[in-house]
């Protein structure tokens, strides 16, 4: 799909240089940039990926650490 957008001159020039350095067309550069932006802002995909990562991780508190933290509270804070 073709589309027209407006960019500040400095941003356009930076994009032109980057596309040339990468050896890709301007259209490819903009398509990749938009795709990357969308992926970074896709909350559902981020949540799914985090769930995949942490599904295999233990989420409990280390018993030794818990004991040390509890000991620092003192008797007046234990209930």
C-alpha cells in the first residue's frame, strides 16, 4: 500500500542516510520502523512473551531471605 507522510527535513535526511547505509530502500526502512514500533507497543504480545519467560521461573521468596527480612522487623512488627 502506498501512503504519504510528512516528516521534518532533519528526520527525513537522517532516514535517507540510514537507508543508504543499510542498503535498503526508503520504503523498507519506514516499513521496518513502523513494524518495530508496533511490536514494542503491542501490550498483549508483551504480556504473552513475559508469561512464556516466567512460566519456567520460580516466583517464590527464598526462605533464607524471607527469614532474614523477618528478623529485621523486630517483635513489634510481627503479627
